[in-house]
C-alpha cells in the first residue's frame, strides 16, 4: 500500500499525495468514513465516477437478481410505522 505525507500549513493539516494520486482542479469532496477519509474529485460527480467505473464490466450485473414477487410480511414491522 502506498503512503502519503501529512504536514501542517498554518492551522490546517494537509496531505501531500504521490504523483500517481494527483487530482485535477483545485478542490475535492471529502467524507469521513469509519476510520478513514474518502476523497472524490470535485470536477466529476459521484455518479459520473461510478458510471465511468461501471463501464469496466462486460455483463450487466443487475439483470439477474433474486427478487421476491410480493412484499415480505415480517412480524412487528408494521407496529413501527403507525
């Protein structure tokens, strides 16, 4: 796994990314996820990145899904939505 250096720039912490991980543009979206941070380029939407990566798969993975034809009834769930 590659690593990146952390440093402080004034009162802000910054991450120096290796060249292979550089982003285009001047801003990124960030989200705290469990013990880590997810960084997404701001010039691409999340769905655009998802769609771009989806093209890597040849066959449609959502067509053959085992879906129930009717809604499942589960004891106690209806009481939650009175």
